[in-house]
DNA sequence: AAATGTGAAGTTGTTCACAGCT
DNA sequence: AGCTGTGAACAACTTCACATTT
């Protein structure tokens, strides 16, 4: 599991509920493609792997959206969650560090479908031939701050080596980034108002390792 | 953040504490390479990005390991956490689905340093030339169950498309896998005793998206 | 003096039980 | 009748305050 590090500014919806809203959204999209118009909390909760009471509690943070005796309107709920999460419009994202993992993420088509677009990638070795065939242009680090500012980008994916991650984080924050998805295995120090989500694969494996011991 | 889905069998240490133990381990390793012998809860907590009281509470699940007035012995604490997490011996892991992300993970050197070894990878398209240059052999799916059994593998990384993820999960569970690190964007249904950790990059981005809205 | 270990208090998140719509 | 919405009970987690040890 990744971990949230900094506290948000507007904090009305609990962190874990926000996370689950994303899961619900995915389930709703599947229902939509099955042409279903309404869904009960019981059915949606089952698809999302949670209890129906928890789903209903989560949804009350969005207001009263269901119809008693009937359930929830799939389209309406889906639109409301999108709006709440801020994913109704395509969010521009930059990616820094085009190594194995960074390149894999650039090639991943899922982001576009989910409402995000990696508008540019950056790497120390930009300009060399090794980045041919990627769907996104790779720019030198000197272009990082100007492009963040020019495109009003607010989110960055960090797939750089741990040794330089803090320095890169400082740069993107100075340029106006307020959300960082960090793959480097270290704890980033950032200003209060910047949000960092960590994804650390070794930690996920260690976590499994503990729980599968008999 | 990834999310833990199934409840563990032996549950003495709280989930979140187990997660943080991994973080502490990384910080301790850095201290070790700096040749420090002891560390205070204050210093280690700061490095890990948590409060010192929380660190001490977490460590009490391992027993009384510190020395009052002095701090913790770096080597001893590191060894104890490794033992607790089950990462003192190298854990064999299989990876299924050698697409962009799967291949990137195979090339990632970090796992070995962290106590895991990907012993084999599997893909429908094994045998074709496209997997040349990877550090691990890619086998056809027909070899999956036999190899899991032969090497007593208990952990699997799933980097397959969502459409086939449940089917592959069924296969690895039938072969004896009890821990799954799932990158496919869907909720896997597995037996009670199997542990699933999910890593979903789109959800992490959506989560950031919500919290950076002013 | 300096730092750990821990019961108790406080906070957050989950589940229950059932009232209230349609 | 069926299903949502929600206060209240419950459980998990975090922080505090301070006793305890070196």
C-alpha cells in the first residue's frame, strides 16, 4: 500500500473514504459498460470488496444521492464522484526519471482512461537516443520548472533514484507542484501544503511476507 | 497507497505497525552504512517521518529491545525487525505478466537488496524473442504451477491485464501461493487465508488529485 | 540527565441497529 | 417491502503523560 504523508488542506472527507471512492468509481464504470442504470449499496459494495454500510457511510460525504427502496443511479453517482475527486477534467502530470519504471509508466495506457495525462517526462540523460519509441517526449532537467509553470501542472510522478529524489522534489515544489507520487524508497521532506503519496514495492512485499508466515 | 485486503492469520502486530517496521528497517540500513551503532527513538522517528512515541509503541510489539538513557542498538534492532517480517532469509517470488510494468520490475535491482528474489517470470507469449535481455527467464504459463510447487514459492507479483487477473490468481492460489502483490486494477476474490496487497497507480493519482484541490 | 516503555486519554474509522423514504 | 441514511456503539490507532531504567 502506498502511504499518505502530508495532511490535506480541506479535509472534509476522511482519507480512507477518498481512497475507496476511487474504487467505487472503477466498479461503476464496469457497471456502466454493462448498461445497468441503478445499483444497490449491497451490490456495489460487494463488487468493491467492502461492507454495504461502509459504502453508504462513504457516500453520505457526497450528500444524499441515493433513492430509498431503489438504490443509486449509476451515471449520477459516477459523475458526482468524478467531480469530488477532481477527475472530471483531464489533469496534466509530469514524470521525472525515465529509467525502467519511469519508462514503463509512460507506456502505460491506463492513465489516460482514468483522467490523467502525462504531458512531459524529464531525465538527466534527455537528448540521447535511448528514449526513442516512448509516447511522450523526454526533456532535459533544465526544462522542468519552466514547463511546470507554463502548463500549470500540479502533480508529479517521481521515478528517480533515491539519492536525488529529495533534490528533485525541492525543484518541483519550487515550481508549483502540490501533489507528488513518489516511487523512490525514502521519506521526502516537503512543505506542509504539499501532498506526497508513496509507492514502495519492497515494503509491499515485506508486508506480505509478514502476514503469510504461519 | 496500496491496500491490504484479507485479514492475516496471526495478527499480533497491528497492520500499520508492520508497515512502519519496514520503513524503520530502511532507515536503519542507512544508519548502518554510516557506521552508527545506536540510535534514539527521536532520531529514528524523524528519519522515518513519524512521531517518536509511535515508533516506541511499534517497537514494543517486538519486546523490550532498547536501553533507557541510551537508545536502540542499530544492528540488533535491524536483525529483530528482519526476523519479525520474515525477511532474514531470501524469499522466492514469481512474477506473472511480462508487459511494460512486469518487465520494469524484473529489471529493478532493489528487490534483491531487500531480501526478495524473483525466481521466475511467466507470460502467455513466452518463447518469443521479445523477452531477450531480461535478468530472469520467462516461462510459459503451463510451467507456472509446477515451478511454484517445486520451489515452494509463497509470494506472487501479478502484472497481468485486469481481464485475466482473477483467473491467474486462482491458478497461483491453487498451486500454493499465499501472498499476492496485485497491480491489476480490480478486486481479487481469494480464499480467506490468502493475503492480497493492491498497488493501483491510477487510484494513487486520483487520491492526490482530491487532496490538492484548494 | 537522557531516553525507553506503557497505561490512559484522545482521535479516527468501522459496524450496528433502526428510523425514514419511495 | 426494499433500500438508504445516520446516530450510537464499537474497534483500531495515535498521542500524551509520566514512571522507570541506565
